[in-house]
């Protein structure tokens, strides 16, 4: 049986981060409803620890899902959740989809020539290291 190379893309990483974020929020909700120190409370805490470990692997920051402290310099600053797309990334994806729709309707157009530059821009945007420190006002 032939083996194939596994590819874990940036889109896969974002999808996993979104799912982990939802699971962590569910654990927080469970902890607020269960008796402190009870088995459910401890189990939810253990899952949150595992999610934080995964966040460190995926983002480089164990506290990627943690809220910001109140009263600090970042108090009131909207923080994007891990796995969310920035408005720029979303616009690039939409541009790619529009281009794909056009190419699909035009059988004689060189798809690679038309979509290649758009795909390169998307890849460049998704490959920007540590986008959480960008200076354009967008977190995450």
C-alpha cells in the first residue's frame, strides 16, 4: 500500500484552534457550574491544561486562550481568538473564491496564471510569523 505525505496546513491549524477554543470555553462553563474540587471540576481543569499544552504547540504561547487581565495596558483591547482569520486574510480567501468562480466559468482561461498570484498572497499572509505582534492593530 502506498503511503502519502501528511500535510497539516495553516487552515487545518486554524480549524483545530477554533475547536480547542470552543472546548476550553465549555470547560470554563462546566467549572463555574460544578462544585469546586469535585470530579467534574477537576476533569474540566485537566482538559483545559491539555488544551493549553496544545495551544503552546500550535501558537508558541500556552496562554493563547487566556483572557487579558483587567486594568493592564491591554484592558479593553479586543483580542482575536486563536484560529480566527484577520479581516485581511478573509478578504484574500474571498478574492480567491471569486477568482475560482470566474475561472470555472471560463474554460479557456489559464487557471494557474490567474489564481497563482492570489494563492501566493494568501500563503504569504498565512505564513506571517507571530501575527499577534503585528503593528497594524489586529491581534492574532
